[in-house]
C-alpha cells in the first residue's frame, strides 16, 4: 500500500460502489490507542459508554490484526499470537462484515488507524479510506496548532470529512 | 500451526465474534460473517446452537457460504449422529473427514 506525499488532496475523490445507505460511524486512532476522532452519522444502538466503546474497538482491531498475521497461509515466518505487530508487518485485514454492518479498516505506516462502519452491502472502501487519510494529512497534520496525539478539533477537517462521507453514501 | 496455536486462534476468534456483536450500531447483529485480509478471506458460519465453522480461502472465492452450509450438513450427519462422538471433543470421525475432503476438492 503506498502513501503518496502529494501536496494537494487528489482532485477527484474516488466514488466506491455503495448501495446508497448512510455511513454509521467513523473512528480514527493513533498508534497508542488514543481515539483522535469519533464521528457518528447514524447509530441507533449504543451498547457502551464512549470510553469503553473506543477501548473495545481498538482492542478488537488489535486482536484481529494479530489473528490475521497468524492465520496467513502465505507467509512462512509468523510471530507468536499476541505479540504486537509493527504497522505494515504481517498480513493485515482491511474489512470485515457482519449481517448488520461492514467495518472497513486502514492502518498507515505511522500507526494511524482509520475505521469506517457502514451498511453491510458497501463495496471496497480502501480507496475512500486513503482519501480520508489525505484529508487528515492536509487539515490536521499540516495544521501548526495541532498537537499530535490529542483529539482532532479542526473545523475544516470535520466539514470536508462530512461532505465526503455523505457523498459516498 | 500446531494444536496449541489452533486453540488460541479459535478462542480469539470466539471472543472477536462476540465483541463485534457488541460494537454493532444496529440491533440484531449475529457476529462476523466475512473477514477480508490482504492475502486471504475468512468466511464464518454460525449454527443455531452457536458452533462456528470457518473457512480460509483465496480473496474473492465465490460460493463459500454454500460450502459452509454443506459442511454443516456433513457435521450433523457424520459427527452429531455418531453415537461414539462426545460433544465438545475434537472430531475424529473418518467418514466426516473423507466427505469433507471430497466436498472441498470438488469445489476447486
């Protein structure tokens, strides 16, 4: 997976094959598990309070990555189960689907994890996640006032993100 | 991957399946059905009593769900109906193995 250092956001965001249903929610975590962003568009059911929900989500992703690295039928040398993997090391999953939602996941080499929870019939969202990472780089990382590791409060980022996610739904 | 690792992976999968139900934004989630990774896909089928069957395949392999349902039928026929098989123990039924291999190979 390549992350290009272009100075502009790609002019034409990719439109994936979505069957016209809204995204449910989105998480952005950094490599330490701090939830930098949580956005909710359509979530009728809240099982846990926000802190527990974020921790559970991060834990689920961590364990799933560990499981896919171990279960990989292609690579010969795998670490033991439970050993933390560096970003990009070992086979990682990019999405999973249940009967009620589809979760798309992307991890950047810097350890930033972007998660988008959508309708189960959504197509492959990898390109969209890359575009969202591009937005993150433009509006958050390049913002001189932003403190890395703290929750994202950039208005521009939130607006651009909102616009983009609504356009792919 | 030895048996200890298989056990660890299986128990990890069981917990992940349960946690994914908790994180659902909508009611009525029954757990992970498909996990897509870089080099493989993992399909999971959960029967009514909660037994999970999962199959690891190449990305984009079609008809895995029907294969899993067929394997479930084989399981009920050759394992559950076997009077010598103890529930919750590892499956060592020859007929099940033979039919399973046949089913998977005829799929290729």
